[in-house]
C-alpha cells in the first residue's frame, strides 16, 4: 500500500512537472506581440515649441511645483521631440515589435479645438509614425495620456460633458492623419487614475479636489467620449483603415485578505475595473457600485447618488465598444470588509479596507509592492468576467531610484512575465500583446524624475539627456531574440525603503 502511495505520488509529481515544463516552456506563443511604451508629456519635452498650446501638465507643473516631489517638470523631459529617430533606433536595436506612444492634444490642436491644426505638431507624429514603420516597428497610439489643453480645463475639463464632442473632433484629426499606418489605438490611458488623482486630489493635474463627485463625473464623460469616438471610427474610418480601438485601464489585483473575504475582493474588482469595463462590455456600471454609491450618498445627505446614471440611449452607444481589453498592471492589494460598517459608519463607497502583505518586496514608488502571482490572477479574473476577450497589457514594469545595474527590474520582469505565460498556456487566457513600461526613464508625474521606470537610463541633468542601457535592456534584447524568458542573475530583491516610502 505504502509503495502504491509513493508510486502515485511520484507519478503525480512527474505529471505536474511535465505540465509545468511542457505547457509552460516560458517561450512566447507565435504571433504574440512584445512592445514598449511611453507618453507624450513624460518624454517629449519641447513644451512650447512652434505653436504648441499649453496643456494641463504644463500649467500644473509651472504653477504648482510644490506638488511635484523634485519641483521639476516636463519642459525638456527626455527630449524625444528632437530625438525621436534615436528613440526608434533604440527600440529597433532591442527588438521590440511595437511602440506605444501618445499624442499631445495641445501640440496638434493649439487652441484645443479643430479651428487650428498645427502643421508642425501633426508633422512630428507623422514623422515618428513613419520612422517606426520604416524600421518594422508597429505604432500603437494613445490619443489621450492625461494632458488635455489648459483652455479645456478652464471650462471644467473632464467634468464638462462638452468635452465628449471636443475629444471626438480631436480623435478624428488623428485618424485622418495617422490612420493609414496606425492599426491599434488607445482612446484614453487610465481614466481611473486621472479622474481620481486629478479631480479628487492634488496628485495629478488639474488637481481639483471635488470629493466623492469629481471622479465619477469625469469617468462618466470619459466613457461617453470613448464610446462616441469608437462609433465615429466605425462610421468614418473602420472600413478603410481596419484598426482596433480600446481604452486602457489601470488594474491593481485585489485579493482577499484571508479566505473569508473572497466577496470583498470581488467588490474591489468591480469598483476599480468594473467601474469602466462593465459599461463597455455590458452597457452600465456594475450593480454593486450602483447600490453602494447610492447607499453611501444617501447616508451623507445627498438627494441622489453621486454616481451618475446613463440613459438607455447612452447605454446602447457605450455597450460593446472595446475591441480588445487593454490594461496597465504593476501591483496588488489585499482587501477585507471595513468593520466600521457594522456600526453603520460608511468610510468609503466600496466599504473595504485595502492593505498589503508586509512580506511583499518594494518597488521604488510609494504605492509599489511586488507580487507576481497577482498578475497571473488578474488574467484569470478578466477571462472569467468578460468572456475571455483579447487582452493587451499596455504597461508593466517597476520603479527604482538606481542606476544601470537594475537586478530587481530583471527579476520583476522575469517573475511577472512568467505568470503571464502560465496564464496564457495553462489557463487559456487570450493575451495577445505586452508592453514594457518604459523604454526609458522619464517624467514620473508627481514624483518628477525621482522614480525611474526605464530599461534605459536617462541623464536628466545633462543637456543632451544621454541614454545608457541598463542591464534590464540587455536582458530584454536576449528575451526578444529568443522569444523566450531568460534566466535572471538573482532571484532576490534588494530594495530598501526610499525616503518617500517611510
Ligand atoms: C501608469 C501611467 O500610465 C504612466 O504614465 C506611469 O508612468 C506609470 N503608470 C508608472 O506610474
């Protein structure tokens, strides 16, 4: 009997091993696209060149440097406006399949509107796109990565519903000018982030603190603008251009604090991912959000829910407007129910306490905790919630404050990408593309230049903004040439707390 048990155990171990090694060889599936990403304000510089208009980040950093950790701004950043050919050569030399970049709205439309289209501004993006195509790199374009014209913010920005049509008009200019070469578009990057950090906090521009209302109003208009742009693309461009359009969401994986809190993790998922994704896939906000925000609003004395409602007409416009499920992922959290709720006290709309496992190693940002298994779990959550849509990871990476010997970054990429490959090969998750954030260190919003996310080191104090390869860049070059994850120099993280992580 004992022998039988041992034999069975060994057999099972072999099977598990086979499934691990055979199914998950750590090679990328054929046709899988691997790219790298950046965003206009974070890399371009040339903030006032030619007829470019002021955008909210120009305005915010110039008028409120106190909100940026090092008091700096994106006036020069990585100088990519001037160095785009060098950037493209770098991307090519590493071997990436695609480059995700964003367009600066006020560079193309200096007044914010289509009455003036900047020839120089548009030409820059035409040149960049052409340079990528000439070098065999697919351009993936983000229409909006947080930097709308200041003049539009003077009129309420994302809290004014008129922005919906202004955005559609801006997007049309880009489809007309670049749509011949660009086949994958991102309407907006991380609405949850710019709506919450920009309209309920001073973390992001425009830094308007409209507690409990700003973020919902902003996201409501974002969904309308995204959907109307999608419908406009369908009507005016899709037949001729044949591209794909999606929104990109920032997704933290929420896991139960312990096995009693699986429902809490589901609520957290709906409040973060479902908030934007549920309307795109099912037409309206998740039921739990509608119920909870109405309940908490009532307890606060509001006559109606702070979460706006969509009319049936809007539901029909929004439903089914994501050609692929795009998201950025960096970190995970643990959640449990807020015990105060038992006393009838509502501290938050979702009724949850969010925390981390103290054993998770740190990245270089205040919010950064490393937990690769959370990334794998996220693919399965998306597969189950949205009927296994085509998925594009549009950003993944890690921050530090170091130089070129970035062992932690290599380790992070190895662990996270491994989880992704397991999700694809073992769990059947339909992942088509993955982008490394970022091709180079850049302006990290409220952290200024103190946090580095690049696989290329940039000397920001040097007038030439020189770029130097980090070890992780060399590692990615090998991964891309073999289309297989490569071994890592060390599997332990070395990061200690940085001053801003106290
Ligand atoms: C997501 C944002 O899209 C990007 O701009 C930012 O730099 C990274 N997260 C890292 O924080």
